[in-house]
């Protein structure tokens, strides 16, 4: 039964164009990608998971200190088991009705309960140092991965004419540089997926998970059917902008406003060119449109390009966020804020008093105080 299912699942007509099959990837005279070679990504991913905390402790923290990254002092809320139980099991943002109920149960005023939840939420938010550590780790990898990938592809004819990625398919020889580029990239994305539970949670958390899974499946599948040339081009197009984004974050956390803004603008331009220009109109065109002129469509063709279109949809989603951020900071010459991150709520007494003034007939608006920070700053 299992043998029958395996034969049907891995049938040549499913994964290869007509006239080709798995037998074409078994040539003793040519080095071709093989399934057993793919497992090298596992020890590589483990190495990344081991090296990362060492890097963050001994490289990222000293670098953060050098750049002037500082965390604000956070006020710990007073110990209150009842409020803590509501925070952990019910809601971190209680409604107005819940605030009033908790106020009666704890003998706190509504404003004191609200302040307690604000301080408690701030306790759970990651510190700037934590965010800087993650950004510097990703920056380091993406920076070296991009230039290593560029060195791997700069002399390849399909780098300049992407239609040539199909030359001599599927018996396209595998070079050692391509092998290591693949394994290291795959190992890194697997390590990101493993560590996602302990990383800073952002508003696009679900999209990041989808992206990592799609990337891992895409890289693994392209290895199995020897879409190596297309795979390397896809990885390079992604790495081209990632290290710029992570460096902009680093300077943002350090408070280097002009440097951050400049790098972010460069990142936005590179992102749009590579992810919304080169990726769909050059790479996807070479994997989706051009092959139909030389091969009949098959399931593997649709599967591979379906993953690419999924990545393109995520690129459009992130491009919209990027444009929103650029629009926000350019007119006011402010500093770039990552819209995917939760902002820390201020805990000053001035803001609490400002929040108190917004109470109408003893009720809060939507369960939260409305703060007028500009009025407070002008009054100081």
C-alpha cells in the first residue's frame, strides 16, 4: 500500500515536464542535487540556534551600548493577584465594564486599575535592547548572505538573462557555491521558525510564519527538482533589502533619527525594486510565463509558482506598510516607527491626569484613556 502511494505521489508526470523524470537527476558524470544532501540544513540550523545567543550576548549588547541604545525605566505595578489573574486569563485590555467591576473588587479607583494594566502591559513588552539584539543578528546574516549570494551568481549567464535558468533542464550541474548558499539559507530560515516563539511578537506575526514556511518549502522543493538556478535568484532578491531594513531598525532603537530615516528610504526603494519589480516581472516571468512556451504545464510547475505568488502577495502587504511609514515620517521629519511593533505606553503621572480629564460621566472611551501628548509637552 505504501509502495503504491509512493509511486503515485512521486510520479514523473506530477513533478516534471513531459519527457523528463527523476531518472534524469541520476547521472554519475554530473553533480546533481540529491535528497540525502538536503539534510545538511539540520546541523546548520542547530549551529545558528547555538551561535545566536552567543552573538546577541557578546556582540549585539556591546554594539548597542556603543550606539547608545537605552531602555526606559519601567514602573512595576503593585502586586495584586486578582488583577494579575484577569490580565493572564481574561484580557490585557479590559473593557470599561470590567474596569469598574475590578475597581469594586480591589478597592482601587477606575483610574488606578487602568494604570495597573498599563504598567503590567509594559512589563511584557520587549525592551529596546532585546529588539536591537534580534535586529543585529538578522542584519549580520542578511548582509553576508546577500553579498555571498551575489558573488555566487555574478558570473552566471542566468543572472543577466533569467530565461537561461532553464538551459539543459533538468540536468543542470550543481556547483559547490550553490550548494552551500542553499543549505545556509535553508538552515537560517528553519532556525527563525524554531525561535519564533521566543522572538519579539509583531503585528504581522502570522504573515511572518507563512513567509518562513513558504520559503522553507520553496527552497526544499526547488532543490528536489533542480530548480536551483531560479531558487538562488529568489533568495538573492529577498536578501537585497532585508539587511537594510534590519540596519534601519538598529539605528531606530539607538535614536539616530537621520541615519535611520536615510537607510529606511534606501530600503524602501530597494524593496520596491526587488520585491515588486524584479521578483514578479523578471523572476516569476521566467518561472511562470516563459516555461509555458517550451513545456506543457504540470503540477510541479503550478506548485512552485503558487508559492512564488504567495510570497508576492506578502510583498504587496509589506510594501503597503512601508509606504505608510514613509508617508508618516517624511512630512514631519520624524523618526521611522516599525508599524508592526507595539509601542510602549507612557507611565507618567501627567498622562494619567490627562487621561482622567477625558472621562465623561465616569466612563472611559472604549475602555482606554485618550492621551493628548502634544498638549502636555507644550505645557511643560
